[in-house]
C-alpha cells in the first residue's frame, strides 16, 4: 500500500453534454482517508462529478487520478472504486450474505472465501446473524448497511456514496449517517459523499465542497463553511443566515472594525475594503433582550413579528431597521409577545463579512 492509495485528484476537468456544460472547470484534491462531501442544489454538478469519478461518465477535458494513477479513460470496473446508491440496488431474490458475496465471486473469489469475507462485512456494519434473510425482511436502515458492507468487502481505494440516506426517514437518517461516519473513521478509507442535505453534510464530513453551476463555490471544513461563509449563497445554503447591511469603518492588519445598528464589531476582514458591506449573521448569533423601542449602544432594536415555541428554543422573526431577521433564542422558555420591543445583542460568534 502506498501513501497515495485513496488519493483523488481532478485536474481541469470539464464535462459537456452537447451544447450544455455541466462542469466548466474543476480542480479538486482529496487526501487519503478523508470523507469529502459534494454539496449543492439540484443541477449544481455534484452528481456529474461523482459519476465521472466512478467511471460512469467520461470527462470532456482534463484528467482524473485515483491513487496517483490516471484513470480518466479507464472503465468503471478497473478504477478500484465502489458506489453505494440511494436505491440500495440489492438483489431481492438473494439472501443478504449472497448479495454481499456477489461482487467478490464475480471478481473470481471462490465461494467459500467470498462467504467468509461477506460475513466479516456484515460484522463490520453490525448485522451479524442476518445473512440468511432476504432484503425485504430488513428495515431500510439495515438494507443501506448491507449496501455499504457489499461495497466495503471489495476493499476499494475510494467509496462513493450517492445520496445514500435519501430513502430513510429523518430519525433513521441521523442514526445511519452516524454509523457511516464512525465506520469511515475506524477503517480510514477515503469516501466521496454526495448530498443536498446541509445537516447531513455538516455531520459526516472532514471537508465540504459546495458546488454552484458546476463550479466550486467554497471548499472547507464544516465549521469554516458555517462560521465563515464566503458569499451570501453559501451563508444561505449552509444552515440559515440573515444578511445585514453594515459599514466597515477601518482595517487593522486582517481585522475590520464594523458598525451595524448600534453595535461595533471586530471581524476578520476577508479582503473587504472600508465602506458599505454586508454581514452574514446566523440566527443563534443574537441574544434576545427586552427593549424599549429606542436606539441604543450595543445592539439592534426591533419588534417581535412572530414567535414560535419549539421546545428547546424559541424562533422569532424580528422587524427593525435591518429588515426582518430570523432569530433563535435557546435561553428562554416563554416567548415574548408579538409587537414586543426587543434589543438583539451580538453574542460573539456566527457573524462574518461576506463578498
């Protein structure tokens, strides 16, 4: 095994479909052992990118490398990758153990050895003892784990996951995504994960690559993308964000002095020059305090437009000079009434200047 095993690289990759360009230009490197999520709205190019890596689509230009080898023109069965599909793609007439062993036997492994390896795969995903069942006798979450086991027993350099949890209900999605992440970290394999679900991406990823119109809009850790979005698109797509007008008064090295409403903040400048600018403010970046309806130092004045009790939090819409803001208060259990004056204080995180 070389240090490059599991490394992935896209070099100036382009994909055209007739006169339509799905991916104009893609440069991307994935280190061995990372779980990288391709995230974006429908039509952003993430699935096309995954299919090019799998060998199911051929780039119109550029090169794709896996483990340091140029695989751009290699067929899918010679790329040393396996894919887990959202539909599971299990053979309904075969037992679970036979489903897992199928790929091994197709590759030339003897039946006894393949069934032993398949049993080890079931143990990996916590389904020991269920090998004789048919897929229809398993829950959706169990079927997805069988699909993961079938992919892993082939010992690929890279595991590809295409919307793997989209057929599961919300509670089951949370559990299975945790299991996939724990398995990936324990075994240390490289994984490329495609989803349109922001919460899913934040939960499982070492890195998130957000795509828009076939290009990389931002690439970073989940925390970087959430706390320091590069644009209004990222701020709105990764979680929710309020976009607020502000003024950059001055710069000191890489810090900016920013005034918004009655508050002054010092934030990373991120290349923004003095003058009018915009802030992305997360809903939980505010502390909600009763106000008197008058402007004052240190916050934004407003009035409650709506209040929704959500058990562990209260969700507000606040109207004020900055426009209508969506605010989450996790401290109080009793909502303020509609029309109540409030002052929104900045808590110190979840605020970033954006281009």
